[in-house]
């Protein structure tokens, strides 16, 4: 969770977090945060203004770079779904499917 709530600014932090909220779920909320950070050119002040931990965002950026490297290695195309959240939800579901059917 990249969000933080300072005790003296909880209401302000909650309002900023609400701007990123996506009804389709937490994964899409986090994607919206990442896209906002990307639009700010990965700005630390942007993170501060939006009550987001810059360190968490840099970790997400590192993971994205690793995934892009893997896709390049296997010559897979990097195609954005844009704001087509239905496609994104299908991809997330497909990724989690095999873990959901495992017997413990």
C-alpha cells in the first residue's frame, strides 16, 4: 500500500486517496496512482503532495522494468489497454486463476 495518513492531515490524505479510487478494485486504483506518478515524470514532490510513499512507487517502477525486460527477452509486444479496465481485470484474473484452484 503506497498511501500514508499523517495523524495531523488524515482528512486531507483521505481526500487525495479518494481521487485515485477505482470502483473496479485495488489493482486498478494502484494503476491509477502509478499513471499519475508517471505523468508527473516520477516526481517525489508529487508523491508528497498526494500522500504517497515515493519508495513504494520506485519499487513498483523497478518491478515494471523487470517485467518489460522479460517481455523483451521473449519478444512479446508491450501493448497498453489504456483505460479499458475490463481487459485489465481479465488479465489480472487470468494471472491469479492458477493460484485460486490449488489444493492446500
